[in-house]
């Protein structure tokens, strides 16, 4: 047993000694070389020169530069409760002491306090909401305008969220109609989509006409597809005033759906609704609508709607072009009723071009006396009395003195009298002196 242990110990010791004396680099991984006298290297085994290995260059490791830290914007510290309540009291005092029209100094104080409370965060806006809802003066509208301005300029969602909630609350429940109208207008100007349901409800059910009209206009200013559809739905409901307000709102919208609905409304409904539809079509900017407007102009039984069609044509094609078209209708083969309708259109569009056409028709001997007299009567417009008074008076004087038709002269004289212009009587010609006797020559 001892012999076996001794043998094993000798074997282990021998292996250990061999392991320690063995080269560290395994055989076959690199050739043993010796240096020549010229600095080259020779393989010890073959004696051949060894080609030097190229030097391996390790690329420098570039560390990307870190961007400079963004400058920190120092936010104003949130106001304390005492500061918020003090600002609210100051705002309440200014609003309460300001009458229907706020002075510039009062407006500046209102804006300053509203700005402070809005920037104070949720607590400041909550207090601002309480003050605005309690005050019943028209100067509250100034506070709302400043709030809207802050909401436009500042991108912080907190102010926008709470500001929108406050405007909605005021528009729905404030005790002052003037303040509600102001809030409604701001909701439309800022295109707050969340207010669409409330604005639509106000446009349909509000008691006060200015509030209903303002809500319809606000919906139109939002201008989204949902807003357009809401206005069309209101215009289809019974109620003449609601329909008129909705169509006035649609005048600010665009799209084939809007044009199609307005053309449909032009042939149905109450007179005021048809007239508003015609005026709205004139604001669409599409000259292709002119054909439908010209047809409706002569088919329409109401002069008011016909005038609206003429005004719409003037908006689309220009006043001079529309006046020229109406002149062609009068000088053509149209009936007497259609010529009279054309004169109605000329009076409706007004302006210098229409005035010149009325001058021509009134002096046209080829026209009937009734058409010529109607043209003279259409000159009795407020615009002609004010801005073109001198030219119209001179024309009427010429007609009253020189026209061959007694009825036409009488119509011109009558209009001059209505304008307070007295016809100057002609001065009688002085009789020529009797011939003087010639003196006799001498010798006669």
C-alpha cells in the first residue's frame, strides 16, 4: 500500500515539473525566428527570411460630444393662497365698479389680474371662475378676452383645459346675455371643438336672438365637418329665425355639400330663408353658381329674393358685369315684367355701374314710358342721395327740362321735389329794345 502511494506521488510530481518547464506558447502557433545581421529575420528551421508582418494600427476611439444641456427656464413660482385671494378681490372690485363701458385703465387692471390668476395654476383659475360667474357687468367680457388670449399664447394644457371649461360655463349659464354672447364668440374664434354640442344647443333653443345668431356663427367658425353638418341640421328644422341664422353661418363654410344645400333652399322655404340662401351662395366664390342664380332671379316671385340673387351675382362676377347683364335683359326681347325685374336688380346692386344703366334706360326713347319712369324711380336710393347726389340731380334736371315725354318729365320733376330740389323757373327773355330812328343827313 505504501509503495502504491509513493509511485502515485512521484508521477504527480513529475507531471507538475514538466508542466512548469513547458513553453507558454503552444507549439505550432508561431515560428521561432532569429535576427539577421542586417536587421531581417530568418526562420530557424528553414533559414529563409521571414516577411515582416505589417504593423497593425488601432483606430483611435472617438467619443461623441455630448450636447450642451438645454438652458433651464425659470418658471415663476406658483402664487400662494393669500396672493390668489388678494388678486381675486382686486379683480372683483374693478369689475364691480366698472359700468357698461370700461375705461382703458380699468381694462388694463382686469387683464393684469386675469393674467395673474391664470398663471397661478388650477387654484387661480378656479377662483377666477367664481369671480366671473358672480359678476353681472359687461366688463366681464374683457376678462374673458384676456383669458382667451392667454389660452392662445400659452401651450400648457392646464390653462387650456380649465380655460375652456370656464368659457363653456359662462356661455351656458352666465346671468348677463352680453357676457354669454362674448363667451360664445370666443369659443368659435378659438375653434374649440369641445364646445360644438353646447353651441348647437344654444343656436337651436336660446331665447335671445343675438345669442342664437352668435352661436350659429361660432359653429361656422369652428368649420369642421361636424360643425357644417350641425348647421345643415339646424337649417332643416322648423323655425324661420333658426334657419336664417344657420344659413348665415353656412355662408362662412365651403364644400359641395354646402352649395348643394343652399341651392336646394333657394327654391323652397320662407322668403327670408331663400334670400339668405342666395346671399350665402354669392359668398361661395364659385362662378358656376351664376347660372342657377340668374334662373332664380327671373323665376322668383319675391323682389326681396330677386335682389338677393342680384347681389350674389355682383359678388361673384362684379358689379359692372352684373349691371351689363341686366341692361341686356332690358334691351332684349324680355317681357315688361321681366324688364321691371331687371330694374329691381339694378336698384338692388346699386353703385356707379347700376346708376349709369338706369340713366341710359330712363333716356331710351325706344323703351315704353312705364319702363323709363320705373328707371327714374329706381334712382331714389339712399346711396344715390348721399354719395352721387350731384350727378343724379343734374340728370333729373336735364330730363325734366328736355325730354319729349311729358310723363317722363313729370317723373323726374317729382323725384327732384322729393329730394328737396326746387326746379328753377326759366328766366323770361328780355324784349329787344325798339329800333332807334336814324338821324337825317344834311341836305335831306
